[in-house]
DNA sequence: ACCTGGGGATGACACCTGTCACGAGTCGCG
DNA sequence: CGCGACTCGTGACAGGTGTCATCCCCAGGT
């Protein structure tokens, strides 16, 4: 019997996934959490074998939770289950120690198999996604450019970004200009969206 | 036995919801679709009593699908099940003939009850959401402002928006300026995000 | 010691944006 | 009819933005 932990911030989705997986005779859901920072504790207390982690959660992201799990509970395997198949996410998930990566577009019947493969020590990655991840390659953005772009995501004016990053407006504009060039965009808004869609932020 | 149709673009969520609802002895899922424009046909063929509709779907939105259902199959009731509890969505959902509105944050065990209430002819709306919907009020934006703002959502420059809307750049800037004023924003990007968060787009 | 690359900053320039004033056409309503 | 609301447009202006050249400092390689 494989013991599962579910982490997803949407209670309805969490409960529904639990119902789906509990239908399988060899799987049982032993814990459910709605925040990333509750994953490790719940996994320890429940004695889970495999953790299904959504990426976008309050507290900690699923990627960060996977990293914590690897260091705190090395015997527990993580399977990322997320809405967004951003190329950069796959690489970061595997770097963070996740054993699998599944998008919520995949057919429901395949999820249980993915869980079993992960539990068996195999890596599970959507082949289409894996290809995209290789095509897109790693982020060409420097650390600072990434940070500035993230602050520019909501369309804030340069002055606001500069204050938030403790930089001069000129420097911010230089970093943005560089990021715009690297993403092939023509405005910072477009650059930010491109970078996000590639999972670089 | 209440016959259900599920419409959600994420196959995994769709399948999981089906598993959850099929656990109830008085409910049965008779159809599943991943696109808004397949809802009416599937509902007709399957003889569904209640349709659970996600809002964000390819083809047609859940709100548009609900409107079509009301005119084509008046006996079928719609229950909107969505991620976003945007105030404007609730009003538009009820205007579109939906019998209920539930966000994906609600506990899983409440969903079946919501379905039963809707089937019984009652209206089901999250009370917190209903209050927010009344507070926010209707959209203050004119038709054109709404359209222009929607085009500005992705941060396109004025020139691009003007071409897309077949308008002069000056007119676009005027509409945007007006929308910025009405939303209390200071850039078109911020205005667009505010309007979207209120469900005005 | 030298070169390279990232980070930080400045100043200048062309261009884009947000705002305002103003005008003109259409439509519905009292 | 007159009025108001919406739409479309122009022109002008201040301020924000993107680009570029040019510095400085510092950490790693060679």
C-alpha cells in the first residue's frame, strides 16, 4: 500500500484528487495540506511514501517544498502536479529533487500510474514537456535581471522597482533593457511575460 | 439519481471531480468535456440534469456556456465551479442563468450538497463572494473602455492596440486614460489588472 | 598582471505614455 | 427639441521609458 500526501491550495481539487486516488486499491491518501510550509511536518507525521505537490501554493512553492523534503525526509519521493508546464519548471523541479513532473492536463487514469512509477524509484516526466524543457534551455538572465524582471511583472513603473530593489532608476532601466534584449521582447511587460512563460522567474 | 455533466479544461481535475461526485449514491457523472463549445451538445446527448462549468475554458467560457444552456436546454441547471472568485463574475454568472457559483477553495464535501441544492431549484452562492459582489458593484467602464483594456492586458504598446481595435492612437490613449481614472490606477497595466481582478473584463 | 563578465551608476537622446482641452458625430430619453 | 452619455479624433505638454556610451568596482580565470 503506497501512502500519499496531497498538497494543493484549492480544497476542492485536493479533495477530488484524494477521491480519485483512493479508488486505486494499492494507494491510500494519508494526509492533505493546503500550504507549502506544512508539507514536511505532515509528511513526517503521516509517514507518507509519495508527496503530490502543486507548485503555486501559499507559504512555500511546491518546488521549495520538494527541496525541503529531500533534505529532511530523504526516503519520501515528490511528484510535482501543476497547472503550468513551463519549460524552466521541469528543470528546477528535477534539480530540487522531485522524482516526477505531471501537468493537470494529463488524463486522470495516468496519475495513479505516475505515482506507482515514482514510488518504484523511476522518474516520470511528460515527454512533450521534457522536449520543450530541452529546447528552451536554461535561463539566459543574470540573477539581478531575474529579480528586476520579477518586480516588473505587475507593470510597476521604474521608480517603484528601483525603490523595491534599492537601486538607482538608471540601473534598473539598464537591467530591464538587457532583459528585453535577451528575451527578444520590446517592452519590459512583454519581457516579463515571456520570461515567466518559460519558467525563468 | 441526479445526472451530471463536468466541463473543465484540465483533464486531471475533471477526472478527479468525477471520482469525487460518483462516490455519492444519488449522483452520477454522465458526461465530461474539456471545451466550452462542447457543453450544449454533450448535455443534450447525455440527458444531464446539472452542468458543472469552469469559467476559463477554450472555445467558450463557462459563463457563455451557461447562457447557451439556458436558451437551448432550459431544463438543465448550471453550477459555475471556478478558481477565481472575482466579484463581477458572480453577477455575470447569475445574469447568464447559472443557478449556482462555487469557488475551488471550498471544501470538497460541500460540492455534492451544492449540486443537490441546485438540482432542487435553489440558488447556491458562496456568501462571502455574494457580499463582495455587492460591495464592488457593476463595472463603471464603458463598452469601448472594456474592449481597449482587454487588449491592453498583455502590456501591448498603444500602437498595437490601436491597430487591433481599428482606432487612432490618440483615441486609444483617451480610453485608457479614462479607464485608468475610473479604476484608480496610474498605468494602463495596473488598470487592466484591477479591472480583471474585479471581473470587469 | 591581465582579461573577462557581472553589478552598479550617470548622462544624453529619441520615443512612448498619460493627461488635458477641445471639437464633432451619434444615440436615447424626457 | 435639448440634454447627456458615449465615441472618435486632434494637438500639446510633462513625464516615463528604452537605448546607448561610458565610467567604476570586484571576483574569477589565464
